[in-house]
């Protein structure tokens, strides 16, 4: 066959390769969010704690002498420094974290920064007095600049990996500026503003994680300004009906607080919340049969999973030997009438030995008290003095031996 006459090569058609259909891959499940730890676990994990006192809680404190409102520009820094402390810094929080502290309480007074607070200058005997007529107080919106500064300080604490307790502080108490009063009339008058305040706080922080806790109110007293137990300062020293009304009011505030926070959604649905006894009273002492009433009359606003109850406890470290039995009794009473009865952990939100001195007495007292707290699985936050005044600006310790004793005995 002549060259070039070969038949063209025609390949045999191939059968298409058969494949087994593969099922569509299952979508990756969305990671489930970890539930918030219980209040009992959070309190157990706090360890040693401290209060950033006389800072964001500073205020004029006297409706007849509203000196910050009258004689300053009313910027957040004017309030923060009004009681002799420097502005809070991230470095200060870092010092506490490095020393072994696990929790910082950030007391905040809100009334000067809500709505319109009108102050009039009144001339009395040739002197000018800036006076606040609370009946003229209008509006409930928190000053955005103030809320931003509160948020900044809270972030200092949380960024260090510590727990932070944020509260409503000198809006209660026996000062003439206090607007949260433990009475039926007091609750009815304050309810709308109180709800509005917690709606704003809770909404601001609703996406924050479980290491932020909200505290409902500080040391709320009755219309007589009674410490130790309700109606203690009433005419005749005690009135049963008035006392019962005050305890009911405390429970009403606690329920209002809890329902308001939960309703804002986000992480606030499970956030661990703190409610205080009447006056943050601890039942200590034996001189009156009514001393344990604030513990016995406390009711939970909801199931106990995400609720803790707070009291405060101050002693005279120089009299520790004489007071040791009373300290032991207080812890037993708290266990019986709060932790045991209600099934909740206890936070001693403020405690101290009555002096800012870094003395042997304070070291001995602080060591013993911190061990008692640790053994109960509770938490306690020392009030202020561990780093105080100009020392906070450095920052350095004012009471290095006492702070070391607290940390060592909280482990």
C-alpha cells in the first residue's frame, strides 16, 4: 500500500467511568456556647478580692451642699478624684492580678449622672450653699461620658482575667442624697428610675462574659437610716410593722433588679447577680434578738443557680482576740440563715480591720478572716486601704503585709 494510504486509526469508544454518588457532607454543627458557671462556682473561683473605693462612687453626698455640682466642670474625672483618690488605671489592676487577686469590686454612684439634677445656690448667713431639691430631679438617662468611663474601668479589670463586680453604690445609705430607700413608699417612688438605671447598665454590658457580675444596690436603709437591722433608729428603737415593710421592700428591689436585668437578654439571661441583705447587715453580735433579722428575712428573687447574697463585715483588728468568737458566730449565722437556708453562696463585699495601718494586728486579723472565707467556699473583698491615695497612681502597696496575708490565706 502506497505510503500515506494506511487507514486512519480510529480509537474504540470508551465507556464512561462509572462513579458512586457521594452524599453531601453534613454541615459542621455550630459550636454551642458554654453555659455560664453557677454563682457558687464563680464565688468559689474569685479568691482574694478588693474594692476600688472612693473613686467612681465619689459624690457630693449632701443635698444641702452639692459642691461637686456647683464648683467643678462635672467631668467624670472631677467625680473620680473628688474624694482624694487618683483616677483608676490599668496598671493598678495589673498590680492586683500579679499579686494573686481574683476579683475587684467597682462601686459606682449614679445619681449625679442621671437625667437633670438642678442645683440652686442659696445664700445662708452670707455663705453660698449649693442645694439640690430632689423633687425637681427629672429624666433617667445616664450621661454617656460617665457610662463610657465606667465601662473603661470595668474593662481594666476584666482584661486582667479577674472577676469584676459592678454595682449601684451611694445611691443608697443614710446621706441626704440617697434616693433608694428600704420602705414601701421608697420603693414605689424609686421603682421607675431604678428600672431605667439597670436597663441602661445591663444593656451596655449584656454581651460581656461570665466574669462580670452585677450587684443590685449597696447598703440600703429604711426611712430612719437604721443600721444593724431595720427600724433600729425608729422612735422607740424598734417598730415591728416598719421593720417588716423594710424587709419586704428589700426583696421587692431585689426582684425588680433581677427581672430588669434578665429582660435585657444576651448574656444577662444567665449572668450571675448579687443581691444584698438589708443594709448589707451580717447579723454579727449578740446584743439584740433582731440582729439576724436581715438574714432571715432575705428572699431570693429567682432560683438560686445564678444568684449570690452579699453582706459587709468590719471589725477592730486591735481587738481581734476579744472579737474572734463573734467572728466565728457571724460565719455560722451566715451559713445557717443565708447559705444553708437559701442555697446560695455568700459574698462579703466589704471587710476590714478598722485601720489602714499595715500592722501586726491587721495581718493577724486578715489572715484569720481570709481563711474562714476560703473554708466556706465564699468570697470577700477588702475595702480600699491595700493601695490607697497617691500609692494607687504609682502603683504600689500601702499595706503590703496585709495584702500578702489575704492572698496567702485565700488560696
